[in-house]
């Protein structure tokens, strides 16, 4: 991690932005899931059960739990994509 990045974490503006992001994350995520559902439901890609599962996960803040199975899957997927991207 670069020093500039570490220094930015202690920057008051960065802390304020992080706080705003943390507070707005559930609302933005729920809106995004609703949009996806509206676009994908008639194509058989996303069911009402999928919508309910993701919405409940957002509402119970599963993304904050490092032991959450969905968070682990997403983190693993992102890690693989980032790692494979930088291997070339």
C-alpha cells in the first residue's frame, strides 16, 4: 500500500466521505437491486426470491460480517478478478 493511500485514510475529508458512503450504502444498494430486478425479472434471470434474498442481506448488513457466506463469495470473486488482471 502506498504512503499516499495510508495518509489519505487519516485525512479528515476521507473520513467524512467514508462516513457518508457507509450511511448511504443501504439505500443505494437497495435502489440498484430494485433496478436490476425490474430489468431482469421478465428474462428469467432474477426471480422475486433472488430480489428478496439480496434485499434482506442488505437490510441486515450482511456486507459488514466477514463470516457472511455471500460476502465471502463476492470477496473471493473480486480477489480472483483483480489478481488475474494484474498477472498480465
